[in-house]
């Protein structure tokens, strides 16, 4: 999440348009994750998601309330999404890297509320307050920390009037976290894998220990080898020399080009994970299993990581667990062919 660079330029226009597109009469007050008291309509049926993480949260809870996408899903992702949302318009984003939203278009979409899901700090509080004041549209901040996922589901579900679905999804999230804890209880700390997250076609971008980009790896009990580097937007640049010194025994990548070419890269030859053929490509349909973006999609990523990092201890069958997750959270029924495509070339 970050403030739109064009906000100041458009503020005057937005102020005028807010008069033309008045928000519905408010009927109740709710408290968001930032302890902001926000008045919202008694019935909410049109919701704008401020960024990609919020878009996934909204889709899983109340796809019928979506007014549009932050970015239109690409063709490969659409079979894993409900047909009813596939053709929704692309509206752009208020927050995050490469913010693209035209605020006039936001007002024209006439959302009852705006939601954002992610980091809670003064920058995003200020943005929420400013957008709300300029547009008259209630703006809610939902804490996007991974461990807070069940609480986030319950909070937003209550606000949107889909409490029963929110409770079902929250319990499923809690079960996934509990399953991870059960597996980790069987793995001593000194037996846990040392993991490097390779981003980009060269694999030399990653996330430092504790970053939002790698918290799923750490939540799965693995040791993120990247430390001591200064982050910019959660991402750090890594040199081959640093990578060799860290000596990860496992590499997780988001990039299929890197996965195909890493064995032929001389700089990577000394890395234990490459020598031992432990370079795994994380699935990414309809969303990435590791981040891209860091939202509810990471829940099934945790299940995938259990089977990838602890194959002799992970319970159940991965394909069955993916199918069940997609049925519950994405409300689709992936075929065997869909699962083959999702898991194709994922590792080894």
C-alpha cells in the first residue's frame, strides 16, 4: 500500500465529483483494524478493493459485491475464478506498487465502501482518511498480517453481512495454521530447511527475514537465509557471493524462467540447493502460493510448503487439499487437468 502520486493533482476534481456521486445514507458505525470508527451503510452490496491483497480477500468472502478488479485476471487464471467475476472492469489500485487508479473512475463505480488489506501504519491511515474525506466513501483498513488472517476474515465478513461464510473461512485458516504447527512439532530446529526465495528471472531478488514477502516461508518453520540486507518495498537485491555464503539447501522460486535455467547458471553451481536439485517452483494460479500478492492465497501456499519441505510428515494428499481449498475459498472445482497444470514442473 502507498499513497497515489496523483492524489494531490486530482483532489480538486474529486471534491467536485463527490458532490455529484453522494454516498448512501449511513446507518451504522464499525471499527476497522486501525481503530478508526467508520460509518457504513446498513446494507453493503458494492465494494472497491484498494489493492491486490484486498481484492483477493473480497473475492473469497463476497465476490457478488465486487465492483471491479484492481487488475484484470490474465487468461490462465480465469478457469480458477468464478465466471461471474471474470469480466468485471479493471479499475486500478489506490495502494501498492504502481498505483494506477483514476479517482474519477472510482466515484463513477459508486462503491458503498473501500477496503484495504495489508500493513497498518500512519501512511495508510492518512491515505484512508484523505480519500474518505474527498470522496465521501467509507474507507476500511484491515490488518493483513499473515497470522491475523482468521481475525481479518471475521471482521470484514461481519461488516459485509456475510458472517457465516467468514466464520467458515476463518476456521479453515485456523486449521491450516494448526496443521503447520503439528508438523513443526515433529521437526527439531536444527533439522529444518535453510531456504532462499528466488525472485525474478535471475533469482537475485528476495525478501529479508521477517519481510511480508517471506513470512510464509518462516511460518512454515523454514530458516530464511537472507538477513542483514536493507529492504526497499520488502524486496532486496542479492549478489551471487552472498548467496553462496548463505548456502541454502532449498530454493523456492516464483519464476518459471529461472526454474528452467538455474542448473545452467555457473554462479549458482556452488549452491547446495542447486547441486541437490532442490529448486521448487511455487504454483501461481489464480494467485501465487508464496506472495504475489500476500493475501489469503498464502494459506494454500502453507499447505504446499508442508508437502515440499517436509514430504514425509505432511498429512493428507496435496492434490486433494488444493482441490478442497479452491472449492471453499475460490468457489471453483478444478479438474484433474487444472491441477496438473497448476503443479507442472513445480520442483526437483
